[in-house]
C-alpha cells in the first residue's frame, strides 16, 4: 500500500462486489485492517484481496464501543478509557470517525473482562 494510489478503492470494490458492509477500518502506510459482521462471502473476498497483498483473518473478535457526547474531545475521559484497558490486548481502535464514539476490537474471550474494566475504570462500577 505504501505510495500506492487507488489501493483503498480496490479493497472497497471487493467488498462492494459481494455486498458485504465494513464495520470498522484502520489504515497505516503498509496495512489495512477491516472488520465485517457477515462472513457469508469471506472466502471469495479473501481470494480477491490476496491479489493485492497478504491477507490474514482473525475470527472470534468483538467490537466494544464507548459512546458519549464529544467523548474524544475530553482528555479526562480518554485517560480513564485507555487507563482501564491496559491488561487487555486490543486488536484495533477506531477513533475519530465520530466525536461521540470510540470503538475497540478485542478477542471475544476478552469481551466481558474489557466491559468490566471499562465500567470500573470509567464509572467506578464493579
């Protein structure tokens, strides 16, 4: 993807072809991470994406969203949020798509622990 024009368009076209909505996306200079909710066409999607680069699939993931008015603009809330999740391996963060939402992708096995830690760290709930 580094210095490649139209790379993201090509990726999105594959998902459009199979009418598969993307839930979350993060990008860097060398990688694109995407989540989908419906794996019905996952095998042909992977086959087409492999032409563009290496494809890895992580199954059994969960998206946890923290929602609040202008949540990403409040420094204290951000500190509490990220301070609450230190011991859990976060696979992906979607931050900035909305001023009111921060989404975290974790292995489904960590979902309950993450929710409990967020409740305790952000709201003082056990």
